[in-house]
C-alpha cells in the first residue's frame, strides 16, 4: 500500500505508466522516487491521461496536472493546491 503522505510531501513527481493494464492502480515507488502506475485505459484520445488525473483526485483528494509527457509513458506530475 502506498502512503498518501509521500505525495503530500511533494509538489511534483515522476510517474511511469503502463497502459492497457487489467486495472488502474499505483504499483510502487522506486528507490529513485519514480512512481509506477498501471492504467486500464488505452493511450489514445487522451483516455489514459484523463484516467490518471481522475485516479489521483480520488486517491489524494487533490487535483493533479501533467506538466511534461502528455504523450509519453513517463510524465512529470504536479500536485495542485485545493
């Protein structure tokens, strides 16, 4: 289980995404701080990005934004203040 406080202590983080997974979930935080995530959606028509943003809104109770990597499997995410 990944602790929400890890995210609350940061303004941004790197997210490595695997699309077309059986379910959408956080997998692990690597020693270098990269967050691995499985996403059920396909990476077309922005579907995976929308699913990522919705997931973090539910998980953290805060909105996130994709700063870099909207068309990449590796993204820089910013946690927005509510």
